[in-house]
């Protein structure tokens, strides 16, 4: 088997996902509208016009809109990971996954391609979101947009891997709504996306601890620091560690001989 | 040959470094009202390099024209202290009268005009002979103090009388009193001395006077989305010497208003620390330092980009700021 085949498969899957993303206008708009509604409506309602206290990586006072921007970037990637997971389940139900799986390539590689393509799509969404936010006066340091890219790759892969793992465990499309409630919401709300963790600690030590171990918190902090040209080693370690953990589980889950897929009998 | 080249490279690079550092080499002095100290900030690293003990409740501070001395209103010590900046030692005290709050050094580099908040007077002190030259009766609770660039007029504001008092610096007589909005805190002349800006803390406005006629030519009010009007309390005013901008510190609104100094239109509001009162420019006027009393820090504004780039922790209740080139 030549390495050419691997490249062809990667680009094939990537191209399909990008096409799917671009062609489905509703999905493109929805992916943009969701964080923008949060930014322009929710954040406006909670607007701390008097400034949010200084915590790293910030060096001065910031408005609430600026604070939640990295959290919303995380949200875009989280939703995109789930969307990818949803379409995997859909592909499985519709049979198009079988076509993919007949290729003589290892299954883990196909999953990885799928994960990479989902991450690329999420990065396109994030930069579009940031472009719109720029016009609403939410502007980061210029170099921050460059430093953001590697952080987005790691966080995007990690959140995509969570999606893969979920899709490997889901039998039917109908079960998906439950997953949204039990995975996306707790992950998003129990994190530093919407409020600084010290604020959480003031109201509940337990919630603070849950937030501190949530990998989504670390993905958001990694993004937040990168936007200001700073490096947060702990967040990178936790995000990368979680990526490996979820990916290994997902590959196991998709293994027809052992994984969750076998138990489903599909 | 090689030695010569490397020496030349070394020399030129060290010259470059020296040139680069002099452009940024300036020092910011901040008076901390509650700590009885002066914080020293390095203009290049934007870090506090030293904290010096001074008299009680230091508020207004100003530099001598040759930048060798720092005058400090030690309000609760009822004195103006003179600090030698080379050594950081207090040289002597000046007979300022009770509770000095703000003051202004005359362009002659000798006479200091001091507002005595509790006594309703302006005291004029000769800084060389260390004697009181004159005392001028003004309104209740005098605070703001400014002297026109030509040195002919001294202006004082009284917080309770709500007036701007115009004083002749030769005769020490009041020339005129003009009404402004409630609780005038600070006055500032433009570089040419043709206009005077006066902030009114409770009134929430800034009045701009024509110096020649002493008639108010414009009154500015402020409006920040999401912040109640009552919190918008203008105090410090700073004007750039190119005549383009005026900056107004809005106290508990935690913002600095950026005003077009020609059209008097408010262009922007910059978010800084809590209860911002006074400001100082770097020598090139590319940076501005604001004292944020309640949050105990100094915010640094980059003027070309009009962005707040950093907030530096200083002592408790920073009040006044000056910059030494």
C-alpha cells in the first residue's frame, strides 16, 4: 500500500467535509450566529462596562465581551466536534460510512482523517467569527491571531476526539439530543468560558474543582493565552493529554472486534 | 582587520542600544494617598522600581522646571515637601498652609501656588526663600490649580462654591470669578494659554473657557453605554501639546474620555482601573499614565493606537502622577 493512498484518503475526506461545510449554508450561518448571539446579546446583558478584574493573560482591565471571546471560540469548536459526531452517526445510518470503510486503509487512520477535517472546518469557523467580532470592536493583538492557530489545532482535535468518542457510543440518531444535554451543556457551563474560575470559587468550591478538571476549561485557557501571545503550559498539557485519551478510546470504540460498535451490532 | 570590524560593529550596536533606551528613558512618579509613599515606575519596563516614604496623605505632585526636585502636597502633614530626585531624600518642607491638595509651579520656577482645601485660600510660596509671599481668599474648598503658560494668571477652583477664580499673579488680587457646574476639581490651560478646561465632578461636565474673555465657549458632557450617569464624575484633564486631544478622567466610571480638542467632540472612552483621577504624559506624548485610586494601580494608555496596554499595581489609592524625562 503506497503512502499516496493515505494522502488521497486524507484529502478526499477533508475535501468532502469542507464542501459539506461550504455547501450547507444554513450550517455555516448557524455556526456563526450561535457565538455571535452569545457575544452580542448575552454578553451585552451581562456587560461589565466597569471592567473585569485583571487575571492572566490580561494585563489591564477588559470588558465582558472581550473575556468571553475565547470561551465562544471554544464553543464553536465544541459544537463543531458534536456536529462532526452527528454526521458520523448519520453516515453510519445512511450507509455512506460503509463506502469509506471498504478502503484498505486502517480504521484508526480514517478516523484521524475525519478528525483532522473536522478541525480544519472548525478553524475556518473560528476565524470567520473573529473577523465579524473585529467589526464589533472586539479586537485582539494582531500577533494573537497568528499564535491562535496552533492552539486551535490542539483544542479542535481534542474537542473533535470527544465527538468521535460519542459517535462511537451512539446507536441511533435519535439519541443525539440527550448527548447534547449531557455533554455540551455541562462541558460549556462548567468551564472558564463564561466566567473566571475565581468567581466560581467564591460561590462554590465544588463547582470550582469540577471546572478546574474540565478539559474544556483548559482548551479555552489555551486559546485565551494564545490570543495574547502567551503560553499556558498546564492548559496545553491537559488539552493534549485529553486529546490522546479521547482518541485512543474512540479508536477502541470503532474497532469492530472489540469496541462499542461491536456491542451495537452494526 | 577582523578585530577592527568587530569593534566597529560592537560600537555601533551599543550606540543603537543607547539611542533606543534614551527615547524611552523616563520615570513616572505616583503619589499613593493611603500609603504615604511615592511609587517610581520605569517608563521602559513599565514596572515599579522603587517606593519612597513621604509625608502623610500625599496627593498633588509636581516637578521643578529642571526636573531635579519633586514637590509633594503632604495633605495631612499640612506641608509641601521638596524631594531631591537624585537621592530620593526630602530636602525640606515648605510653609504651605493647612491641607494642601493641588498646586501649580509658576513658569518662573520659584513661586508655588497652593490650594488649601480647609482654609478657603490659595497660598503663594517662594520655593527658594521658603516663605509665604501672599494668601488669596477664594471660595469654599479650593482644589484645582493652574497657571497660564505666560505666567500672568493663576486659576483656582472651589469645590463647594462651584467657581473658577482668576487670580492676577503680580498683584495677587482676584480678577474674576466664573460659575461652573457642581464640584469643580481640576483646571488645565492649553499650551498657548488661549483656553482653559475645568472639570466638574458632580455636575459631570467639563467647561471650556476662552481665557481672554473668561467666557464659557463650550460645555462637554459624557455618556458611556452601561454606566449610570451618576458614576460619570470628571476629575483630571490633560491636553496634548499638539492641540489634538484632551483626556478627561471620569472617576468611578473607570473610563478616560478621549475628546477632540478642536471640535470638543468625545471620540472614545478607554477602560482603565477603578476610580481614575489624574493622568500624566510620557515626554514624547505617546503614552499616558492614569492613577486608579480604588483598584490601586496605574493604567498605561498607548496614545497612537488609543488602547490601554497595561495596568501596573502601585500603592493604595494612587492620586497624582508626573513624568520626569
